């Protein structure tokens, strides 16, 4: 198993420092956000500096986050959305990321039309040398659970179709272990690990309610045991959006996160 730090987990830290911290605390990779790469360039930085920092610290970028607006736009706006998709896919290829996360519509309900749109993303990904990964978000109106995501993949019918799984979104939409068991291994491209805050019911939590592994109510051992039994051996990536952890020493946050990821995987 390889372990990654999602850059959101230590969000206030500057981009190059995030990479340095991930390397120095022992991670195998760091998930980067396209918006942070754009901001780095906008402040006068170069992508070559990011490439050098990754190489210097021996880090891989397992996925780039994210492309949006592909599922809800139409007409000329859809063309513009695909233009941005191409730019972000090419950026992912440059920094060596094999995956780009594709985020569904936030407010448009239902999944109608998403299969055709996702098929377009997969084709652009092949042209760019990266793979478009379908994401579901538990608190979005559209594509917020595993079964709907599987329905999109089935309708799409492209053998490259795949999902990113996330322990928080599973719990927040009452995904069962049987739902995960039913997923073919080749459809699981990546895995975000996190926990859910005590005292807030499933279905009512949002990103800031994620807590550190072991501090919440998700049975991570059981879920990871299912993944392990399926033969999943790609990445676990710690993804938090916690103000509490953002206010702590980022090296401490990264170190604790890695220790707990390793422990829960090895115990599963």
C-alpha cells in the first residue's frame, strides 16, 4: 500500500512547503489541487519548481483534483468546460499524475446525461495520457452515492471508467460493505481515507465535519478489510478539511495522519 497526503489536509501551507512536509514526514505521494498550481503560477512561480520539489522529495502525485462544470453546463459553456478539462488534464500529465478527479454537479439533481459527459472526459484523458476518475459527493444533489456512480459507469460502457472511493462519503450516504464488495477491483482507482465527526448524523455532514482517522465514528477497519480482501493495493490518501487541524503544526498533522493510516490498514 502507498500512502498519500491530500494537500487539503494542510491547506493553509504554501504549495512547495506542502510538498516538502509530505516528503519529510514519510509519505509516498501528495495529491495536488489544480487551483493551487494555478495560484502558484499566478504569483510568479513555475510548474518546473513543483516538478523539482516532487523529485527532490521522492514523491508521486497519485491524482490531481479536480475538473468541474462538465456535468451541468451546456452549449458554448460546455465547450468552455471541456477546454478547461483539457488544460487540467495536460497539467496532470506534466506533473506525472495518472488520474484526474471529475467532480459531479453540486446543485443539479439526478444523474441523467452524466454517462455521455463522462465518456467525453475519458476520451480527453486518453488523448492527454491520464485517466478521468468519476467522483461522487455525499452532500451534492447529483451523483452522491456508490449505486448511482455504478449506474453512470454501466451506462457509459467505457472500460476505462472508474471511481474514487471515500470513507466519509460512504458513511454520509449509508453505503454498505456489500456495496463496496460488489465493485469490481478494476473500477476502484483511488481511495480517500478520513473519519466522520461524532454527534452529527449521517446525511447531515459536510466537508468541514471530517475528522482525523480514529477520532470519528466510521468503522474504517471493516471497510479497509473489504478492500484488502478484494486485493486493493494502490493508494490511501488522507483528505481532511478541518479548521482544527489546519491550526496545528502541519508537520504534526501530516505525521499523525500517516501513522494512523498505516495502523488502520495493517490492522484491517
